[in-house]
C-alpha cells in the first residue's frame, strides 16, 4: 500500500507544485496521473522516491515512512522502486546491456560498480529482461543506435533489474509516436497484470489512461481535481481538468 498524506512541495523560487495532495494506492493497481504540463505530475512521482524532497506531508509505502528515511536508508528502499523517465536517461555511448546492468547498482559493491563488474547471474538476468521487452538482439549495440521506442524498452529492462514492487513512469511515452507509445504502454500493462507490480504512470493523453489504467488521478495547479475510473471522465470533467479550450478529441 502506498499512502500519500497532505503532500506539499514548494520550490526555492516560491512556486507551489503540490498543494495538500492525499490519496492511497493499493498493491497491484495501475494508476494514471493526468493533467496539464506544470500540474504537478512529475513532482509527485519524484517525491515518492525522494528524487525531489517534499516540503511537507508524508509518504508511507508498505508501512515505511519514506519521508523520514536517511539517505542511506533511501538507497536501499529505491532498490524496490523502479523509475522510467521521459527522456530514457540512458548512457547513449554505452552498450545496451551496460545500461540495463545499471539497474543492479543498488545491489552491487560501489567498487565493483565503478568498473562495471557484475556477476554472470546479473548478465543472464539482463539478457532475459531484454528478451522480455523484445530487444535481446540489440544487447551489444550502443544505446544511441536504437530508436526512441527501443531506448524506452531498454529503460524498462533496466528498471526490471531492480526486482521492483513499485514502478514510477514519468511521461514515458511523451516523446514517442502513437504506435510506439502503445507498444511501451503494453509492456507496463504486462508488468502490472502478470507480475503484480503497482504502477503510477503520468500521461498527457486520456485515451492512453482509458486503455491501460485501472484508476485515474488528475492534478490541476498542484491539487487533485479528479480521482476515479477512466470511464467516469466525461466531457465536463475533461474540461475541468484541462480547461475550457481543451481539444475534446483527446477524450476519445
């Protein structure tokens, strides 16, 4: 269970990205976070694993108060929280398999990781995860040689190396074309349905949320504007979330 209690984030410049946000996510749920750019989606996801420090409030995951943990304790907790980024966050000049193995850094001695020394078991696991996302044949290419969709699949394989229980995906398809976007979302859906991972995924388009999510949480100006099933978002609610000038074709 993930519990967000009265979460607030105010940046140094005075901008309030999150304003008293509270909700709970049961284990195994696929939650889509939607809203305009600047609504607080990315800030919320990054507060959960404390890539961004909350200003106030609590985050409790599996009974552990994440907001109270030391840096060293967070290092161990992050082993079980996968993170997928919009811009992939790969080392483009390195081989695909090297990028995937980076997902084991939290489990490896810092000295060994400095020299990219990983066990044979980790190498086999990396290849198996690349097989799962359909690009094992790309393992020894440079990441820069892959398409955007393939690079995002490398990022998913890297996250799987952590053996995560919770997957945070920060607009993972924002830079991809529609067909490739569905391909990436299907891999996240598979992790949720087959492996039972809890998934929180920020998205721009409600159509993707309708297809893949069990639940939608909409943010507007740092506050929750909607929390329910995708089917409950009608035209009126869509306008409340995205504004009167929103293009309604996005709701289909």
